[in-house]
C-alpha cells in the first residue's frame, strides 16, 4: 500500500500560493539555498509518484521539462503524474495517467497498489478533499519566515478540524522549516 504525502510551501500565516502569477510573486525565492534544496529532496525521498490537480499539472508541465538536469527536475520528470482532470487526452508531460471520473475512488485504488509514495504538491482543492476522506498519511509543510496577509490559504474556512502529530523538523540555513506531520484524524477536544 502506498502512502499519500502532501507537500506545501507555506508562509507563517498560512498562504500557499507562490510564483510569478500570484499577488506576492515568488516570495519563496530569497529563502532558497543548496542546503535547503538538499533537505527538500531528502524529504521527497528517492522515488515517488505525483498526485496533481489539473492547474498544478499545467503549471509544472510548462516548467519542469525545460528546467535542465538537477536532482529535483530529474525526480519530478521521472515520476508518474496522476492528474485530476476532465481532459485526460490533453496530458502530455509524462509518464502520466488520469484518476478517472471518480477522483476519490481513483486515488483509493491507486493508494491500495504497490509502488512508491504518492506526493501531492500544490493542488489545494485535492488537499482538502484527501484530508477530509482520511486518505493522507503525512503532511510536509515547508514553512517560510514571512507573513503575507492575503492569498490562497492551505485550508479554507470550511475545512473540518484535523489533528496531526509532528514526526520530524529540519531547519535550513535561511530559516525555512521543513516540518513533517503524521495524519492522526479528527480533532480531539
């Protein structure tokens, strides 16, 4: 059985959107370092497949195949990308597969197979759904020492409360924390 692991780059106030097309631009760029990249690659693991929403898939498909050789680009380009989409015929960045019409059942079926971990990055809509269905095994938050005030949040206000347990934390030289949490379940009160 595969593990589902969510990876999110996040500000201290919960904003996850970053990149040239967003309100604050690529606010993660000043915090990148070779040591941070090495820690992130270590957190991803040596072999994995990807779960992606269509928007994230399209953004990444426009970047990673042209990024040149690097440990991160090579790993992402080699991973099988399982995409939540209504247009599977238009998926070109491979290896690739779609999750079918019933995305949750497609992910349940995929999770029950043997293979590498399934990493979900970006794709905030899928994040909420998978946590709500109890399908997530780990959440890895790459926390940047910034407050952004506005932008897309990791969770919407309508998300159900959940409990996570800290498994590991690693600090990079630029102050980014890579925190790994195990999914526990519903919030205990």
